[in-house]
């Protein structure tokens, strides 16, 4: 450890240590946010949607196609306020717990 005239760490060493700690904290927060925002019960959340337990929110993202990869325990899906113009056949067939599907304000025929 480097010591200055006052017997403590040098100002340069102290600033470098603070910088490293700040960078580590930044990346830990970033990783936590990415994991929390993209997971639902340990399962991936469709990109670019956000998930909470049993709910997938893809509302208002300008989507032109329905994303894939919904968690199997999904109960509600918000796809409203997008640019969807068709709904692929059987896309939600495996989602046996799906209770609500919100698709208003799209371009569906």
C-alpha cells in the first residue's frame, strides 16, 4: 500500500481504487437489470418485451411481428399499441395458462 505524508493512502491510489469500485458496481447493476427485466420464473423473456411473473409486456414497442419465446407459464400478454398486421396460427398453442391477450390498436384485419 502507498502512503503519503499524512500516513494514509496516496490520493492517486485512493482515486484509482474508487474508480475500480465504481466500475464494478456499475456493471453489477447493469447485469442485474438485464437479468431481472428479461426473465420470468427463470425462463427467457421475448426480446424486446419485459416480463414479470406470469405477465409478458410487449406493448407499444412498434412490433410488426409477434415475438417468440414466451415463458410457458404466461397468463397475460400485452401486444397492444404495435404495428402487428397478422397473428401466426397456433403461436400461443403451448401457453396453456394464457388467460388474457391484449392486441388492441394494431393493424390486424
